[in-house]
């Protein structure tokens, strides 16, 4: 079954002088994809906060393969790559939707924290189970 997918259209202001998506924008894309993945898993990011939990990025690595350009529709596939005691890593595979050309791949590691104290906590079993299952077959279309 297909993993969780987010479709985004590259906007003109996200491109640089070389007429490709500026490298720093990929962090934005990954963050939007992770937020929508959370929404698919938990109903909303707020639902996580209401449990007294939050997550903080502690590491992000991006490998670029090809440029994305203005008006391309990007397909971001998100899956849980690793689950630790208090941390988890998401993989975000970014492809151009029209031809499935590989654009970039990112790994982003989060640490689960107490939402008030911002101290590291173990990932609760219910959240761990949702992260393990993911959101197969869910597609969020923000490409217009």
C-alpha cells in the first residue's frame, strides 16, 4: 500500500536566482509534510499537545538529487524510519509528481518532550503504535 503523501506546488517565491527551489525551502517542505503526517495520525497537532506532549527536531539531513522548479507539483512521501525510546525518525522522499523523478530525500529526527517542561520523555505506546502504522494510502493535496 502507498505511504502517506503530500502534494505541494512550487511557488515562484521559493525559487532562487538559478530558477530552482532554494535549498533552505526543502526544510519548509519537510516540516509541512511532517505536520500533515501528524494530522493524519493524531487528528491534529493540537491533539498531541493536549496530551501534554510535543516533539522537537534534533537532526535533519537532506540529500538532493535533481532540481525542482517553479510550478512543479512535488509529491512528498512520509514514513517512519526508526523508533527509539524517546526519539523517532521520519523519512521524506520528494519526487516530481508528473514523472516521479527523484528530487530529494530527507531524514528528520524528533525527540518527544513534555509540552510544558520541554524535557525528554518516552514515546507513549499509543503514539508509538500510530507512528509504526503510519498513514498508508492517505494523500493530502495542497497543490491546488
